[in-house]
C-alpha cells in the first residue's frame, strides 16, 4: 500500500544574509512559513529505489539520483518506488526540492527508522526547516531552528515562469555582512501587525535577483497594486513572490486580478503559517 506525503511551499517572509563562513556557506537569519499548497508524494516499499515525476511542473525534474527526493531516500537507506507530483515551480525560491526531500525523510522517520540529525542538513540548508513545516526562525547555515508563533497569514503566491539559479544570486550579492533580525520576534494578533513588522525587515537577495530576472520587479509591482495588499516581497532567491492580505477573500480577489492580467503566471491564493 502506498504511503502519501505532502511537501508544502516554503516562504521566506524575511531573509537576512549576515555573513559568510570560510568554507563558503552563507549565514542567514530568516523567518520561514509554509503554505497549504505543495507537491504530493506516494511511497511504495520495494527491493530497489526508483522514482517517477508527474504533474504541472514535472518538466525538467530528474527522476534519478540527481533529485533530492532520491538522495534523501538513499541517505536514509529506504528502498521502493516514489511518485512525485510536482505542483510547485522549481527554481522558484519556495523550497520545492528541499520540501520534497523533507517529506521523504518525515515519511521514513514515521516508519520507525532513526535518521541522524545531520542528514537533513547535508541535503541542503532548507531541508531541516522544511522538516518542521511550520513557522520557524532559521539561522546559521540552516541548522539553528526556533519555532515561532504567528497568526494565519492569507497570501498570494506568484511565479512568472522564470527559473533563478541560487548560486548566481549569491554570487551577485553586493554585501554579505548585513544586520540580523531583532533578537525577539513579537507576538502578532493580526495579519496586518505581522505584515507591518515584516515590512521593516529585508530580503537581501532581492536586489541581485532583480538584476538577473527583471520579471521579479514586474511581479512585485503588480502585487503591490492589488486591493487591500499589506505587503509584497520576494521569497528566498526568487523568482516566486508573495503578498499578504487581511483576509482570504482579499487574497482570492487578488489572485483573480493577477490571473486575469497574466494567465501565463503561476498564481495561488493560500494560507501561510
């Protein structure tokens, strides 16, 4: 019998680049939340590891040992067939591959297999936070995780169909030693209170990403023009952007606006937490 898994989109509400280690890894301070939209996986035990990829964004996704899902299963010693239904755009700054790998490790752990704590981090900086799949402050190179209490945040996710290579964005970064977030994250009673605080923080990868993918600027401009918008920002290293709203009704209305104006863009109203 197949076991089902869900890999939610990861959204960086903030992303402060605070330094760089001698080994080249960047130090981050990021407030991360997760959407109720994501990829779906099916796991069927078997004698050998195999994989298939289907779905809206399956094109270009490898179904072999280049895929983080395969790497996660192999690292944990699991064998069988994995079917990945790819609903999230890849190369979009919303942790699709990392979330898929995290869902794989969660499934294996749920079967009673002990997974060393360092396994997730060896697969990528976002994999440990994706294993938590809830609002979290992520620091260091992704290994320092602190759960955070946030209200449900009505949001709209938009991707213009442009893949942005993370390495190129970090290479174009002008400053790598920037201030972190404040020591304490307040308790927010409403989405607006959260959005107001997030507005005072940064995504340090936005400027270099805009230089590589000008479409990101267009997305942010269009999101900023939607009715009742509280905040518009890029997630991760792009190219997916998000906007926060006071209600899901406002988020769905904005999705209709953006979708009608840009039918070729990936556009999803969602709730973040």
